[in-house]
C-alpha cells in the first residue's frame, strides 16, 4: 500500500538518504527511530515531496511517483493522499482552531463550507478540543496545538499520516496528552509512519520499528525484537543511550 | 492690513483652502492603492527571483529610492508625452489632465518603498506554515494569498502607515505641474491677499489634522489585524 524503493536524497554534496526501502501495509503503524541527523525526517518529508528526492520511487495507494520523472500534478496528488503532523505544529496563525482544520478541506478538497465546519468540529471533538474551536493558535499550549495538528491531518482523510517528531518540541508534561491521541488514532486503524524518540511509545504502539542511521535502515523488526534484542551493534548503542536517558 | 498677524483673515480663508483637501486625499489614497499593487508584484518578483523581471524590479526600486520625487514628477510630466509620441499613439496629450502624471509619479514612487516593506514582511512568515499549506494540498498561489499575505499585512501595516503619511505630505509637490491641491490653493489665496503666512498656517493645520485622523485609523486597523497574535 505504501512502498518506498531505493530513495536517495542529497543536500548539495551532503548525502542524507542513501537508498531507503520501506513497506507499510494498510492500518499499520510504522515507527522510525534513530540518532539526530540520520535522515529520518528527510525521508518522511520526501514522502509528501516537501523535499524533492534525487532518486527513488514512492508509491502510495494506486499512485506511483518516480523521482526521476515527476509531474507537478503527481506531487499534488501525493499530498492529497498524505497528511503531515509537524514537530513545530505549523498551525496557520491567522486562522482559528476550527479554521485551521477546515482550510485544507475547503481550499484543496473543495469541500462545502458547512460540511467542512462540521467535519472540523467532529475531529476536534475527537482530540478533546471542542472548547477551543474559535481560539487562535497563539492562545493554545503546545500540546493543544499539536492535537489541532493531528485533528487537521485526520480531517483530510488521508491514506497515511506522517508524524515528524510530534512530541519533540513539547514540554515533558504535555507529551502524554499527544501520545494518547496518537494511540487512539492508531487504534482506529489509521496507517501511520512516525518518526520519534519515544521508545516506550514505539514498544507499545508500533507494528513495525525501523532503525535508521547514516541515511539507511540498519535493521527493522517487531518492536519487541528490535527494542529488546537488537541484532546490530549500532542499534544497541543508540538504544542504550536513549533508554538510559529515559530511565 | 498692517497688523503683524491677521487672525480674522486666517479663519476666513480656511474654508477656501480646505475645499481642495479632497484633491490631496484623492491623490494619496489613489496612489497608495495602485502603489500597493505595484509593491506586491515587485516584492513577489524579487522573492521568487524571476529571471529578468526581478532585475528590472531591483533597478526600479533602486532608481526610485535614489532620485528625488520632484525629479520623478518632472520625468513623468515631460517624459510620458514623449514616450506616447514616440509610440505614435493617436492621443492628444494636451488633453490629458495633469493629475494623471501625478498619479503615475506618486504610484511608482510609493510602490518602490512599499515593495521593500512587503518583501520583508513576507519573508518574516515562518517557512513551516508554508510547508503546512503544501502538506494539506494547497498550491503555491493559494498558500500565498490565504496564509502568508494576510499575516504579512499585519507585520507590514506600521510601515504602510509611514509610507502613506509620507505620501500624503508629498502631495504638496503636485502644484508644480498645476494640480490644485491644498498647497496650490494656499499659494493662490495667499497671492491674492499677500497674507502668505496666514494661509500656510492654514494648510499646515489641514495636513496635520489629516495625519492625526490617519494615525487613529491605522491604530484601529493594527489592533484589528493583530487579533490572532494575542495570547
């Protein structure tokens, strides 16, 4: 359902992705871990073409995009099939909470305004923000902003939601509320690709975990296997560093 | 007639000068509106680095900011007829009212200044919101006009205010090609009575009051547009 084949990306001479392959089944939650600068976010951003890969194939649903021969219509189509939740929320500051959710529906999906509003309200209810509909993002806490971000992604009804370190910018006491919402989303069968440093979340929610280092996937497996008994030395070193920090 | 300052005359001549205030306002508002469009286009050309056009935009801004407005008015007044004649347009340039040349000169002048305000305001919007707009499926143009520009306006508004107030006062140069606005009217009335000081006090008061009103309007606009930034 989602396939990434031999994805390469370089910024000038700096090779960030060196041939990444990834397969995600519908309804699966795939979590990508790895040290900073290993290329996790770049890979995620290539999937909806916020970064332009140099080489490789991205397949989402029935849409196949070959980086060597890509049409701008394909990029729009790709973005319509995917949604993204950003580390820094990136809410539209000039729009209220409900307008933030409606914006993509009205402008990109040409949804009727009334229907978009109702859709927005129902998803905001799901993330527990019914009382903030008409607030501007500046008035929300980080956790609330990120829940709006998730509601916005859900409302677009995408084939997959890409989470780019959704809790990394949050105060520690706000991480929980966002992870809870993400768990609910996962339970409802949404396909998710999540880049995160939350190892315990990965253990609990992931169907499959990938470890990335230096632009390639070093190893992957069921969370219990990869996190508890990694095969590769690099994975072991990384996990011991992050879990030491947590405990 | 020999008194040092004739208050009575000042009050009596005030309405006569005030009568031309609409001309001043019309030039200011009209040129500002056209200038905003020119400024936005110029700013976008520079931001997206459109080949050739962005070089022209850079030249235009540099030239306009580097030459006096007075010179630009003369260039417009004497230059446009020559260009039209060269292009052989069957238009009797003698019938074109002077105010048209004023609009051309002032719009181009204020447009150059505004383009820099607009450019800096657009570039002040964080890139994340643009990426977000793309990720929900919006096009470049849609994200520019629905997300970036509304926020850029908030940032640029104080600068717009400065430009507008400057422009309004600069209209006092329009009399040199025969447009009768506040300043020209003061000159005419003053020449009749030779009470120049009194009539120029009048014109100063009118300019100042217009500015005061502008300041209030801008303050109100700023408050209104900053609503989304309140915490």
